[in-house]
């Protein structure tokens, strides 16, 4: 019987870890796989580690490490021919492994991941933000250059070939890892024949903005580790330009030119509109487009703030939740 090792980083996920582990075990049973569950805890102070052990998981308690290091430590003790990485707040469908193994054995991909949806109770901004990454249901398979690590599946040899995750990145480690896999010749495939549920959705505006500020802080780190890249530099520099236009708009308003200020604000919203159109047209959903327009406008401003804070060596200590 083939053996799969599932590595799950965690921090204070007592609400979700039981659901995550139960769904993973059911998927392994459906695929007739021997399953090894490895939870790598970042120093939780809730009942998460205790719950994980109740579900038969091996729990490694490693406080103070970043997310890439947690995944690497879990992989280091894994014994399976296959490696799966799941975030602690993700519920995988029962046919998860069955479908992906069929695709891999058919020679269609080497590294695979399912698209994510949010549960029905999630607020509109969390659902819209998740949907921006979802692919049209008319096309179930999507070759891509990189994959997020909320769920990843691959043979152990691919993980070893690229040396695992970068352990110095606070965020963005999944993109860096899967880009290296792609450069090493692995075929990456996003699948939406069935989807995973993201239970760790943002429940408030404050949480959503906090997470985006944290995520955008990865750009400078990626530039430092991967070298100068216009692709990585483009978005944060553009967001600084947006901040500059905002300052000009505020100056125009204070100097008695409200129409000029309004026109400049409209100009600053156009990039967000372009992003929202690109991501919503595939869904043919006007409401989603308007929602994403506003969210992208806020995100552009958060990216500028994150870049400035990174340049000032601000380093928010955020435990690696997974």
C-alpha cells in the first residue's frame, strides 16, 4: 500500500484542526492509502495540539519558527512516498487524493492543488477575495506556474529536488517554493473538479486588512532572497505611486480644487478596476466585479504601507498559522 505523509502547520487552530484531520483521513481511506498525519505546532496556547493527538497525529511543537521552516521540519520526519501539505483550517473533500492521483498517474501533472472556496457563512469580502483566485468551472484543469500552499500534493522526490521551502520568508514562501518546482521541470496543475473549504476566512474588516498588510510585507523579502525582479517589484512600487497621487488629491482638496481631487481619486481607482475586471469576467458576475474593485483599491494602499514598513525594518511577529 502506498503511504502519504500529510504535513499541517498550526497555531491556535483548535476550532478547525479536528475537522481538517478528519477530512484528510477520510480522503486517504477513500484512496486506499496508508496515511501519516504530522502537525507542526508553532507554540499554540489553546487545545489544538491535544485535539490533533486525539485524531492520531504526530505533533511537533516548534515555537518561534516561520511557516517554511515548520513545513520543512514536518517533511523531515515524514516517511511517505507522497507528501501533502495542508493548512490547519482547510477541509479537503473526500475524493481529494483519488482525483489527484489519477491525474498524476495519467502523466498530467507532478504537483497538484485544489481550488478553495469559503463556507456559506463567510462575510461577503472574504468570499469575494477567495473567488478572485477561483477558476471557471467550465475548465476543471489549469496548468499554472505557481500554486498556493493551502493544499499541495507531490511525490517526495520533487520536494527533495528543490530543497523544500525557504525558511526566511514570513509569507510568500509557497509562491517561492512552487516557482522553484516549476523551474526544476515540475508540471503544476490547479484543479477545480472538486474544491476545498477554507474555514479560516477573515471574519472582520480588521482581520482582512491585517492579513493583507502582512502578506504584502513579503515583497521586499522575496526581492532580497531571489534577487532584483521587475515582476516582484512592480506591484509595491506601483502602490507607492498611488500613495503619491493620493497626496496630490488631498493637497488639491485643501487648496479649494475639489473637482481636481475627485478626478485624481478616480484615476487611482482605475488599476483596481482593471484587476477586478480581469478576475471577475471569467465568472460573469457584476456584483463580484464591484466588490473586488473596492477590495483591490484598499489592497493597493496596504501594499504601499507594507513596503514602507519593510524598508523601515518593521517586522510584525505573526505566528505561522498554516
